C-alpha cells in the first residue's frame, strides 16, 4: 500500500476521535475522548453528544496532529465519518473536515462508519484482509457480510430489530449496571452460571441449519423482552440481587450463541475459512472465545484490540486511505447522512 499520510476524524456517536495513519499500519497518533455525561441518562442523548463534539473537536484533532508531528498541509487526505450515526454528531466532524480540507488544499473523503470497522483489525494485523466472513456488531448495527475484496461485500444477514450492542446496553440497564453496559455486563457474567436461564435464540430455530437458503438475519428484541420479563419476576419475588450475575451470564450466552452460530453458517455457506469480527461488541472476550470454540484451528479468526474495536479515528483514516488509492474523494458539498448506504454492498 502506498505510504499515504491520512488524518481520520470520528464523531458518529459519543466518542470524539482523531488519528494520523501512515500507510496501512503505522499509526502515528490516536486520540479518543469519550463522553461520560450520557451515563446519567442510561443512553446517548443526541443533542448533548453533538454539543460535546463541537466543544472538543478542535483540541482532539490538534492533539492528534501534534502527536504525529505534522501539519494539515502535509497530509495526503482527511477522512471523516459521514454516516451512519447521529446526524448532529456527524455534522460536527464533517463540517470540521471540510473546512480543514478547504483551508489546506488537502482532499477530504467521506467514510462509511461500518466499513471503517471492517478495516480496524487490519491496522494491527496485515493478515486481516479479504476474503473473509465479517461479523459487524456494534451498538447500532449487526451485519454479517462476505467480503471478497476490500470494497466488495455481499450481505448475508442483518438485524431485523435491535442491534446486539443495543441489547447489551438495555439488559445492563435492567440489571442496574452503568452505561455503556457491555463491559460491566461481561464482568458481572463471569460470576454467573450461563445455563441458569434458558433465554431464547431468536430466528435460529427456523433457519438454524448450515446451508439454508434464507438470509442469515438476527433478532434481539425477543431476547431482550424475555430477559426483562425474568428480571421483573425476580424483582417481584425479591430475588434479583442473588440472581443478577446468572441473568447476565445467561443473556450473554444467548447473544453469543446467536452470533457464533450465524458466523458458522456463513463460513459453511461461503466456504471461506476466515472470520473477522469488528465493532464495539467484538471487544467481548466471551464472544471471541465462543467463535474460536465453534471452529477448528485452521479457521482464522481476526479481531482488533479494544482501542480499535470502539469507534475511533484510526479506522476512519485507514478506510479513507483505501478510497484515496482508488482515486476517490468527496466534494466540498459532502454532507452527513444518518442512513448512508454501505459502499460496495450487494444483497
């Protein structure tokens, strides 16, 4: 890969992040500033998120440039998340990137947030490249893709309702855990018995056989409802405190069973012995262990370290570099799009 020097900016939700990447793997700087005010509300408040991005984006990008020892005019490009995400939050990053591009004469590239997650493991591991089955699991999205090459993706399945990360956050809140709920719930689950409660595995019963022709879709709303019902029953009986860890473990086991089963079905269907898992939920150690358990050693499993699993500017820079090498860039009328289509995705 050509040694492009690219700045990546990420403001799609509640992390303000910027990174400078040289080539495909030389991460010169990486700054992530997470917003903590949302914990009070148990979820991200879009208007507060946008205001917080606006307050700190100058400092975050400035720190990334300083740490990398470069100026805007020395860059080969500026990548910015243009969607999907919270529209107000996205606009902060997009407007900053366009202004910087105009002032410095550097091209700007609007990046798709979920395609950027695909590139995150490759920054740390050069072997994490297509072809592979991609399991993209985050707070807002759950997608199963077959990546035959960078930029060429076939949709195998998507969530029909809640995303996996959203289900983690909602169940964590039911159990009285802080937001964001993924890490606290995983920690609590280590103290519980995952077989104590038999929570449903939505959609697996009707399409659970590898080689099935229907879409390998996901659904987590029914599972979330089943957990809410169980928690309400335990609360009514005064038994929730004693069972909290068991509920967490049983819920996590159900989600990971669904995700790992779908990944196994995708490997069977595509004949691709390589799995890449990315997005915030990919930081869940129990999920990675379950994926590893389901497959023989010759099936390769790729994932990023936690710092590149969350929303971050490094993955945006890496994706922008790929697009720049294809000769692609965005005009200065680039705008944020909360439902931006996934580039190169066919169904």
